[in-house]
C-alpha cells in the first residue's frame, strides 16, 4: 500500500479550499518545498485507506461514500477503517469497510461537501 496523505488546505488570500496529495517521502523532505505553506491554513491531513471505490478512486479518511442508499463517512476508529453512518443516510446499517469499499462510490468529502451529510453533522 502506498503511504500517502491528502492535505485539505485553505488559501489565506482567496479563501478557496484546495486538495493536495503527497507521498510520505515527499512530506518528510518538507512541506515548504511542495507549496508556499505561509499562504495556507491546513484544515486536515487525511490518511489513504489503501482501498478504492468502484470507479478506482482512492478512498481517504473523511471521504463520503455511498452504496444503495447508505451514506457513510470514512473514519479510522477502534484501530480499523469504518463507515460511520451520515445523518443524511437512508439506512442505519453500517457495512464492513474492507468487504464493501470497492462496491460503493465516493460522492465527496466532509471538507468540500458538508451538505451531503445533512443538517445534523
């Protein structure tokens, strides 16, 4: 599994949220070499799960995933990856992350698409 993180950044000047993906080796050499860190606030550092959705998109922590009406937030809890039911989900069931990740689709992430979670999140 590739060790990488997704950085969610907010440009201090424009207020625009940007997403950048880096391998751990790049990060260890210094973020200041990758982008002008003085112009950004780091909102989140999301871990790569090592899994992909049915369209082969990499799944990261804090992604919003959907399958057959179940909407879940990808989280690392209890020493494992899980789907935590989103308030907007039609179903209560929590499918297993490892056996279901490749059958659903990513519909967004909690940083850029909080509206997908409903009012209570």
